C-alpha cells in the first residue's frame, strides 16, 4: 500500500479545533435563525471546509473570526440557493455582537441576558418565553395574552429591541 504524502507541518489540529470551537460555531449559526439541525449541518460543513483548506491559527479570537466567516458564507450560499435573501444590516449586527463577546464566557453572557430579561415587563418576557422557549406561534401567543396577532408581533419586536439595547449597554459599560 502506498503512503499518502504528508504535509511537513499541519497548520491546524482539526480534532482540537472542533473540540474547542464547535459549540461556538453552532451558537453563531443559531443566532442567524438556523434551526438546531441546520446549525448542526452547517457546523459540520464549516469544519469540513477547514479540512479542505487548512489555515494557520494565530490567536483564538482570529480563529473564531475565521470559523464564523466560513460558517456565515456557507449559510449565505445555502440561503441564496433556496432563493432567500440575507439582510445586510442583520449580518453586521450579528457579527458586531460576536466580535464584542469574543472573549466572554457563555455563562457570563447568559447572566447578562438573564438580567436584561428581568428588566422587561412581565407581558413582554412571557411573550418571548412562549416564542423562543415553548416554540409557540404568534397566533398562540396573541391568544394567550389576549391581544391581536399584530400586537403580539409588535410586543415581541419591542422586547427584542430592549434586550439588544440592554445587552449592548452592559457589554459597553462593564469594566
């Protein structure tokens, strides 16, 4: 059996890379609105791309940024093939958040989110919990809160905006 040519110095230890960054890539894709299964598929594709075209790891932050770029490009390509458009402002907002939180631990970020959720009105918090935790439809949320569907949509949009502003404020004002 013939030996395959060996690279003199592999740029990336893929097993270590996957172990260290898989969850972060998956969460990044979920922040884009991917379903858990789609995020799983795209996370695997991201690491396959890295196998095909290795890169040199410089810093953890640079590696995370590179992996996010690969994952984002795969997602955008997939959405284009499906005929779905990508909101450029959303791209910038999501990327800014991930860059700002690059050095934070997930538990720290979840703590900030929890604090910000506590600052919402009970009704707004309940609407978001029904939508994102319980996976209720807008009509189910509207019925539970005894408001119209448009009212439920507006309530959740305002609540998400308040959460975004609260988290950004906390990230920018912590020492």
